[in-house]
């Protein structure tokens, strides 16, 4: 089955073609970072309008790259939620319109399920069951994954997500948007040991997270120690160390509590080099394994949507298609159902 994937949940337009026999055939992405950087964050209306401009040319591009035609597509997967309402509607309308014209099935994909399954696109994918860390600008969650649609929430953030804390810290330090890469880059110039930030909930006894207090502690440090470049770099270094220590400790606790030895890490913060270093060391010491998607699939992309959709489309009864749809800006991953056997 050849599946077209459409991702439009926020500020990236991602398109991909995935074949259940041949694998990923082509993918393309347009990021809106440059457009939104002027405003210091994503402007929803601008994001929606840009998806309208970019989606169809990107679909044409992946078809050309794969040497295929629209008529070759067997199904279309699109991000149904969570995300920005207007942005989700753009991808959904395009998917349903194309599917109606081609008389092929569609499937709405949960954005986080796409991220969660992205490491399975790699050459040596993890096998079920495993623990998953979903860590991005909007989410920081630990899940026990026993199969497609079988997700048990182990821990969640009680306030800010890790990526959100990176973005807010970047703003406090006067850095450009997006904040995560900017803080990480500055942290490379920082000195170890000058500052000490708290590690909220590190020893809480559960698998939940909290990053709001860490952000406040950064503000206090910045106000007390000036704003010269080295001071900012030292704060950025310590902030990154605090976040990576919290995430690593919680991941290892989740593996220990579940008795599993496979960990996958997905989402934009999963591209952070220091986090990967710490997780690689920790899992090696405990004789466990950690898996990541390639860097280009850590952020939002069409490949993960096409892949997740392909895994579910076989269970769809084409005769019951009616092309009705709805978007779900808020959508709990635990609400997803396990696909029916075919």
C-alpha cells in the first residue's frame, strides 16, 4: 500500500510517501521558522496561510522524487491533532479533497503517535514493547508502548514541557527563536560549575516532570549576574545540564519500573546532542538500548505521519468511507484505539 502523509499541525509543512513493501520513498519539508522568528514564536494565522501555499507544491515534489503519479496513491494519512486548529484544517481539507477525487481512503493520525513511531523508520528499529520519551515544545511524556495503539502513560509534565522551557529560557537570555537550538549552541561556550540550578522533581519517586520552576531559577540567575555573553553561556550550560539530568534519570527509572530494556526518544528536544550523550551513557551502563529517529525526523515531518497512517489504514473498511472529518486540537494519546486485525 502506498500512503501519502500530510503533516500541518504547527509551523512545518511535511509531505511524504511511504510504501508498506518498499519503505519510505520520498519526503519533503518546509519550515516556517524564518517567518515566525520576527514575532518570537508561532503566529497561528500566518502558519495556516503558509500551509495553504506550501502543501500542494510539496506533494508534487515528492511525487516527482518518487517517480509516481497521484493515481498511484492507495491512501492518505493526515495529522488530525493535536495542534493548531487552523493549521490542522488545512492539511485535513487537502487530504480529504484529494481522497474524494481519487476515491481512496484517509486516516487521521495522532501527531504524538507519529513521533512515537518515528524510530521504527530506521534501519535497526526497536521491537515492542519499549519505553518512549516524547519530548518537544508542547509535550514531555513517558509512555509504555506494547504495540500500535497500546500506550500507557507513565509520567507527564505538570506544567511547562521541556522544549517550552528551552524556548522561555532563550527569551530570558535574549536569544533568537527557536529557543532550543539557540540555548544548546550557547551552552557549548559555557563553563561547568559556575552556577547551580535546581533539578525539579528529580527525586519525586514518580515519573512526572516539572520545568516551570527551573525557568524561574534561570530568570533569578540572569537578574543577579548581569547579561554579558559569558554569563549567559554559563547559565545556558547549567540549564541544559539540569534538563538532561532530569530527563535521563526519569527515563532510567521508567525502564527499571517496567522491567523493559528498550527506550525510544522522539520529538524536537530528542535532537539535543547533550541529551543523547547522557542517555547513551546511562543505557550502556544498565545494558539497555536507546533508539532515536534521524535528526530530520525529530521535528515535525510527513514521514512519521505517512508511516503511522500506513500501519492503521489496512484496518479501515473502505466501503464505509464518507469523507467526513474533524480536527482535534486537543487529543489525549491514551484515547487511541489498537488497530483491528486484518
